[in-house]
């Protein structure tokens, strides 16, 4: 057994939607239909550096640190730690708003700003790696980009209305100011700024049903997307050595589809995907975890060069765990973003539980 | 069809998704009081069949654009409704009906056809065909007149009246604020002529409706002029005039369809049909002609600029020059300062300052300070494009919007860049932007600037039409309008995770 369940975090009173690791990798935030955000951490910080664990999860190995009794009027669908310091947390809710929370020693988490604008349910919030930009998306088919203006507040700098349906998820490129959005319209769109305006530079077509989630490889050279069509697709990003090398001409040859884990990668819609932060050597390109409606957690090993695909890219299934959240859907899978903790994986499900896993190859 | 961002975001351009259906209750008038059944006839129509066996064809239920505007449910495939009501085909069919009526000597069926062309439309045509805006307008006039249109007017004419009413409204409110007699928060005053912005505000931010100027847009003021003043001078009833406006914007079709601009007595709208710049170009092409080959003809003088100038423009951007004129008028009326409107576009000295907010041309601040004391007297802003509009609304709601007046447009770059304008051959984001800039420059380089007071034709119309001045109760009714919050119906069934 290479996938070890280390902790089961109970407390949410409704399904858990999404997870976000603190940039230190030593805390985890979860958001839920119960309208709260909970912050979790190992009781003993040394735990994260351990490499052997009891067979059964030890009660109290992880604990609830804090809780944001959010003022959101409906489900908190998405949560994101500010990625440079982790001092702020962004939450996106079905009540149509996005909130920015900052930790105060005496008051706990306080709402610094509420970003209104989406017409209805906000589905996802994502912080750019610099912490300067925030992207949100939702049922109103739009993607909004916000810029930090100090004091915890943000100005809207763009409203992108090119998706033809519900936008499910947004995520930023790890090194460039490039945003990917995925939608119920079956497409993935890549956005970039030029001369103070944001443009769709590429539409990735290939999925035949709703695209639920996406993640960039840690070096930004690939994007992985998962869909209702039961496939996992890998797209080759244009060279990102320097930003001047990226030519974002619409419909240019970049962003080729590199590899598809064929249908039946899962037997039901795949809701979440996460690319691990393992140090990649020449061939090994890290691990990709997926989870979804078939209650199964899967881990794929990605390899370059040796693969059968023309780009040399291949993903092979290395781990499969049925009923990772019992008979419940898996809504989110998230690898720890710190290289030294790259074996840690967190998952969240409709059972209202957050699970912490340790994976060794 | 491309509505502005505000309209698109409020779902107006939405199609019925498989799970959603129109929730608008349709009233069916029963023809018989007794029990009857509904059957489908051999022609596919629905018939109400009474017990006695007599069948009456039932009217087809129709959802109009106006039903959709008043509803917060889906908005059907709004495009098909728009195409039925507001298209150049509609104009062509009216012209054809006139020809037929003339031939058959049915004079009572003849309708006077009036077309009002916006200056932004002329700028777009001029840019594409490398003409001056005046020539572009005169070619459109020639084309329309040849097609059977009776009058061609310039909407810059009615805009002058809209500008005057806006300036007067601002100064009145400002004075009321000074003496503390405003019952509710009304500042900043937000301009009202952009229908995309109005639609967005009504559907999503009803609490900011009190801030919006109540002055009608140039299109709707022209609508009143045509259907009252012109109708009177022609000695006909308003429904005998078919009034079309040519606009840079699809949202203008929604504006014309508002029930506020419908005359119940004569069952007619102030503006019967709105076509966009792109649609009039298509109309020319479909007629087997081209803008290059058209001859030129003057606009009709009743509602156009003055004398030989014929066409004139107001100082300011393609948004229409509201900010400039309101500030110029207010500086004079409130502080006794002479600040010409065209000096506000490019201020040099005299206490005026124009700054780009965070270096963006679509959000500018224009302040007027006392030349001696340096005290800030007026603080105005332009807010173009959904992004800036959005930030303004957020600031307004949290009480951090300290402007006195804001010129609001839903489109980036304002109306020269409206969704109904002609597109450049290249459609990369960069060329679209350059094109929009060059249309704006064409607009600004068009006819000489003129203030509303210098519009002699307008002065003449006003002396006949509104001799008592523009702040009397009756003119308020024709120059002002009101806004209506749209109740949001939350439909739990529509939620998709």
C-alpha cells in the first residue's frame, strides 16, 4: 500500500467543496455547503516530515485551528490562500460574492473586502502567483480579473464574457500572468493581458462535455484538464522560458493536446485534478491526482520522452483507491504545494470530511 | 448580434437552456364562456372548439421584447424577437407598403418615414470608407431618400436638447444640495443615455437608480420631437409616422422598446425601429449599392444643426459630450466662471485638470478648482466600459464615490466603439482597439463644435414647441423618464453546481 490515510478531518456540517493549502504547506483550508471555512493543521508540525505512519489514522494527528464563520448567505464553493504570505484567504460563494479575509491576532479572521459583480453563483476564486491578481468565475458565464489596490481591496480590471455557459473553474499559470478557465461549454480558454486589456488567446477544444477543473504542472509547461466526458487531457503550453517568447496569437499552433487518458479514466464525471510538486527529473514529470463522481481517487504518473505520444508525453495510472470518501463524490483533490511536502495529498468529499493522505511511489 | 457587456451579463442575450423555459405567463383570451376544447387544425394552428362544434382559431401567444425586458427569467432567444421587431427588413417592408399604398391610392395607409442618424454612425462609416463624417452622413441620406424615406435627421440635434436638460437638472440638484433640501442621496449624478448601463442598473443594482439622471437619451428625445412636434406640423397623428433611428449600439433597440416610450392612445412608439450602423451598411449592400458609389444629399433642416453647417457636433468624446457641457454650464451657473465646453476636452489652465485614473483612458477625472483659492469646485469623471463601471458601482455602494457627475458608457471607448458599429477587416484584439481609436478620432475631427445654445434650428423649434422653457412641468414629461427596478426571481431549479 503506497497511499496511506493519515487523518480524517470531521467538522463540516455539509459537503466539502474545495481545499487550499497555505503556501508554507503546513495548513489547509476547506470550504463547505455549511457556509464556513475551516483551517486545519497537524497537531505536531513534525508530522509533515515523517515518512512512516500507523496503519490506521491516529485521532488528533491533525486538528482544527480556526474557523471562518463566513458572512456568505449561501454555500462557499471555493477557497484560496493568498500564495505569497498566506495572510489572506479568498472565498467565493453561491451568493454571488467573493470575500477577502485577513487574520487578526485578536479578532480572528476578518472580512477585508467583498467583491460584488457576478450576477449569480461564483464558482471559483484563484489567486495569481504574485498575489496581485485575483480571478473569479461563475454561472453568469463570465470570468472576472481583479487587481489588489491595497488595504485588502480589489478593483475589477476585466470582465471576460466569451464562454457560452457556466464557467466552473479558473487557475493561474505558476510563473506567468496567464489564466486558464474551464466551462460547461466544453472548452478551456487561455487568457493573457496585453496593453492593459485581457484577451482570450486560445480556446482549447477537445473535451466533449463539461470541463470541471484544471491544473498547471509546477513548471508551467503543461496544463491538465478533467471533464464530464470521463477523460483527463494534457495540453502542451508554449515555451515559457521568457515571457517575450510567448506568442499569444489566437489559433496559433501552441497549446497542442499532448495526451488523453482515455474515457473510463473514471466511470463518472471527474470533478477535480491536481498536479504534484515533486521535483521533476529528466523523465519524471510528477504525479497527477484525480477524483470525481465515481468515488475513486486515482493517481497518474506523468513521463516525458519515453511516452508513445508524438510530444513524448504520457500519463500512466499508478494508484487507484475506490471509495476514498465512502459512497460519496470526491469534490476536490489537492497536492501540497511545497516540494518538501510533496507526498501529501488532501481530498474533500460530499461526506463532509477532509482526508489527508501520504503517498510514496 | 453583440450587446454591451452590461446587457450580456444580465442574461439578456441568453438562449433558453434545455432546463430553462420561459416563465412569462401568457394570457389567452377565451372566445366562449362555455366549456370548449382546443384542437390542432390541419394547418397546424390551434382551434378552440365549442360544444356546438364551431371552431375559432386561437391567437398565437407572443412574447415581446418588452415582456422579456420586464421579466427576470430567461430571455428567450431574444435575437429572433429583435429581428422581428427591430431590423432593417422591417424598415424595408414599411417602405414597400408605402409604395403599394401609393400605387393603389390608399392614402390613408401611407406613413411618413423618418430616419434619425447618430453622429457615431457617420463616424464609423466615414472611417471605413475614408470619407468625412458629413459626406458619410449625406451618402446615407441619399440612400435613404432614394429608398423612399421622407425625412432624414441628425440625432446630434436632439442631443443638444438632452444636453441642455442634463445641465439644468444637474445645476438644480446641486443648488438643492447646497440648501440641504434633497430628500435622498442623489450625488454623483450618473448620466442616463447609455441603454446598456440602464439595463444593467435596473436588473442588478436597483439601489443606485436614484443617482441616475432622469433626462432622456438623444434617441428618445428625437422620438418625442418626431411624434409630437413633427406630427403636428405635418398635421398627422403620431402613428402615421414611422420613425427609425440608426445607432452605434444594439442596446438602443431595447431602449426604444421600453414601455415608457410607448404611446397608448395611438398605439405607437416614439422610435418604432432601431437599426445599427452595421445593419444600414448591409441594407445598402443588399440593395446592390455601396457607400463608395452613393451620391450625396443634405439632411432635412428641421432637426439639424444650423444654416449651411447642417451638421455640427458637441465638444467631447463619442459618448456625446455630456460631461463637457454639464461642467461648462455648471461652472457658469454656479460659480460665474466661463469655461467653454471644448476647453474641457483638452484643458489648459483656468482651474481645470483632467487625469487618467490609473493611466486608463476609459476612466478619467476632470476637476474644476477655484482659480485663486485652489478650492475644488466640481469633480466629474468619465467611466466607460464594464470594468470601470463595475468599480464605480462598488465605490458608490460603499460611499466612496466622491464625484459630482459621471458620464457612464457600457462600452470601452464609449459609443464610437459600440457593438453595432462596423468592424475592421482584421479582428485581432490589437486591431480592434486601433480601429476604435481611429473611429473616435474621426468622430472628433468631424464637424465644427457647437454648443446647444448655438443650435439655431433647435432654438426655433423650442420657441414654438416649448415656449415656456425646458423646466416647466410639461417639458419635464417629454424630456424626462424614469427607471424601474427589475425584481430578481431566484429559481432554485436553475442552479447547476
